[in-house]
C-alpha cells in the first residue's frame, strides 16, 4: 500500500501541463529515430541529453524516457511495412507483421502491434510498481550460469520448432554463431575470425546483417514475382485502427503469456530481443493456428510485440534499483542521472522519492500518450504502402545503405549489407530459416561468454548448470522445449508413413 | 534459367566454404582447454565444423533427385532473373559509387537513374524525387542527428 501512495504522489508530479508537453515532444522525436534505420533510441537520447542539463531531473528523465517509448513503437513501423527491423527486438515482428501488411492490411498490422505493445508496457510498469524490491533481488541472483541458462531457454524455445529442414536450420544457426564470434573475444581479448580484414575487429553489427537479410533479401524476392511489384492498395481507414485494437482482448491468453515472458526476460537480464523471439516461438507452438504463423497471423504480431515492450519496460528496473543498465539506452540515461547529480542504485528509492515515483508515474502516462500519438500516425504510415513498388524499391535500398553505414561510419558495413542481401535471398528461396540465424547473431556471443565464464567458475564441470534451483529449472525447461518437437518429429513417420508432397511444400512456405 | 538443383548446390558450397574459413581461422586462436579456461577458438571451431558437415549433407541432398526437389525443378526463370538483375545491378553500382561521389550525390543519381531510365516516371518528376531524397538525407542525418554521411572523394577534391 505504501507503494500505491507513493505512486499517487508521483502522478501529481507527472500529470502537469509542462510534463505532458515534454512527453509528447519526447514521444514524437522517439518515433522519428525509431522509424529511421541506423538511428535508434541510444542516438536520440544522447542527442537530447545536453538539452536536459538545465532541467529538473524529473522533467529530464520524463523527456528521455518518453523518447525511449516512442523509439520502441517506431521500431515496429519499418519492420511491418518494409520488413526492415530498426531494432534487434523488432525482428520477430517482421515474421507476421510484414506478410499481413503486404496482404493489404497494413493498418490492422500496425494497430495490432501498437495495441499489444502498449499492453506489454503497461504490465511491465505495473510489475515495477509493486515488485520493485523483490525484482531487484532476482536480478542480483543472476550469475554467468543463470545467464547462459536464460539464453539457452530462448534458443530452445525458438529453434526446436519443426517445419524447416532440420539440417538447414542447424547450418543457419551455426553460421549465426560464427558471425557473432567475429571480432574481439570479450573473455580472452583475442581477435577472432577476421580473416585478415582489420576492419572486422569491431565485429559484424546486427543491424548490418538484418538490413541485408531482411530488407534487401525481401526486396529481391519481391521483385522476382510480378505480383508484388504492384503497390498495396490500402485505404486510409480510421475505423480499422480502433477495430484492430478492440479485437485484441480476444487474444487474451496470448497477451498475458507474452507479457509474462517479457517481464521474466526483462528482469532476468535476457533482454527484449530474446523475449520477443522466445514469445514468438512459444506462441507458434501452443497457438491453435500455430501452423499459419509466418503468413500474417494476428497472434504472430501480438506475441513478440507484447513481450518486447514488457521486457523493455521492466528492464529499466535494474537500472533504477541496482544501477545496472540493461541496454545501451539505459546506459546513456544513467549517465544523465549522474550528470543531474543523482546516484543510481538502491539508495535512489530512499533519497529521491519524488524522482523515482515521478518517473514511474510518467511511465504510465507516457505510454498512454505514446500509444495515442502512435495510433494517430498509423494511417500516415499505412499510406506509405500505396507508393508504387518501382519508387519504393530504390528508397528501401537507400535506407538500408544509409542505415548500415551510420551504425559505425564504415563503408565495409555497406558492402557486407549487400552481401547479406544475396545470402538472405538465397536462404529464402531455398527455405533455409532466417530466424535462428538472426537470433544466433544477436545473442550468440553473449551466450558463449556466459558459458565460458561459467566454465571458468566451475573449472570445467558442467555441474554448475545444476548447482541451484534457479539454474536447474531454467536448464531443464530449455531441454524440455528442445526435445519436445524432436520427439514429436521422430514419432511422426510411424503415424503417417508417406506425407504427400503438396503438404510439404505448403509447410515449407510457412517457414520464415 | 537456373535450376533448383544448381541453386541448392551453389548455396551449400557457399555455406560450406564459409565453414572451412571459420575452421581454419579459429585454429589460430587455439582450441580446447587451457589455463585461461575454454580457448577462444573452440566455439568458432565447433560451429565451423557443424557448418561444413551440414553443408555437405545439403550438398548431397541437392544432388540426389529428392521428391520435394522434383516438384519445383526450376528456381529462377529468365524473366525473373532479368527482374532480379534490374534491381540488384543498379543497387550494386550505387554502393560502388559511394566512395567516389559521396552518399548524397550517389543516392540522388541512383534514384534518378532507376526511375527515369526505364521510364517509370517522367524526367522532371524523377529529378524532383532525386533532389528530395538527397535533401531529406542531408537534413535528417547531417543536421538533425549530426550523423555524418560520406561526402566522397569528388567533394573532397572540390574542397568541401
């Protein structure tokens, strides 16, 4: 109850006219950086930081966190409309969002994504409000073995899915791991797999790979078939925005499950990316319409989006309560906290009550402001789909090129991006799954580091993964998720001796 | 015309050679267990092996006439190949031109060429779109977010 009173006090700080205006500005700027590839929340927040030096800390953090919300929402826009995920965490949104938009329902796809994202964020904030102190303890219990177990769980829930040719999945996954290993090895400090190219020391950035694999790759697949060369004729339909949001409660189970996964992955520092992939994988396995996933299913949009935002929101908690930034954006914000004269950490909740609860209250209000603004922009973004393909194609190429370049001001990245485009096209054409590849690129090196650190701690014994209840249950859940579909696949030939070819090909089409 | 089999073979060879490169390169980092724990090269080495073995399997599967392959013998028809080239070749030229012309000039020329040469748009409209693209890039990246895009050797030679 104490918390509730503090929260009400927080609302009196957050809901004032100047703060609401700051929120609107922050959200709009955030949407802009989120939509533009190559720029992301970290860029936006660090550019705004100098402007906040003269402000009250509470106003400053409201502006910055609103920008963060806006960027989270904006990142989904390009994923859905052009298959170019601006942020790692919105990759999973492309799997069903893009097919739906291409089918002529961009408004539905965008509104569904934003609606479920807002729900996820709300659950995350509620969690922060009531469980702040407990959650901080869970995060502290996490060492390298637990990290590895969480990543293992994310892989297991996603990779074990049937569908794609198993060996092609394994090859795609292994290539992802190898790409993640390129550059400086964080455990030993040695340089790996640069193949004599000095510039590769910095590694292959995820954005570069994804822009090529998804953006350029999809463009090549689309241009090949005349059908896609036409523009999608979508009416600007305000009613559909609200109808799509009103339909969300029908998918209550998916919403709640995804929010739970998101919060769990946000607190345990698995992060929004792992959360959205895991949520998508689990939804695909347990949904009644799971085999239609990848063709524009509503739940295929709801699941990753809800989990992404639930995780993104609850990830702010470790920053506030422990002083551990969960993401690049949180790290920049933490720099801000110190500049404003505040010390992030457990004492913040005691010393700076106004600041902490003002911020938490602003998360509620800021999310409502963000979802309202972003829903208003849906028809504008949906109208982009009406631009003829011949015009949009070169623009997408330019967006990918500029995005790849601006990641680290490197021309090599642009060339690699184009190379990834060819790989993406070949993989798509031959039904190699792209999702395990991308997942491995994003969290492969973190998983490897966690594993090797665990091995150092245990002097080479695998027993460390069964050392306490937390890590044991995580590992066992991961193994179960991994073996379940394998067992199902093994028993299938006995039940159905000769699957007809037509089914195999239709199955193949569903594979991402 | 490119057959599905040829495409499967090419892809398997591509992934396989990447695997070989990973294996060879990771041997430099050392594999196995040392005083510093698991050596840096161990994981890349293992993933490289997995890639090589998996690619060999896909290669064999691609050569053997399997039931699923027989249903789609042709992967890319000549018309499709022409469309692919129509998109990819200008894009590749655009990327190749960036170091010389800079991002702004190259992207403007790229937009103009792609729209005006196949007569998708009239020349004035294509010109306007090309100019708008370059201007939008400049305003958003260079001005608003202070991200410098390459200006190119040509601009440097002219003293910009």
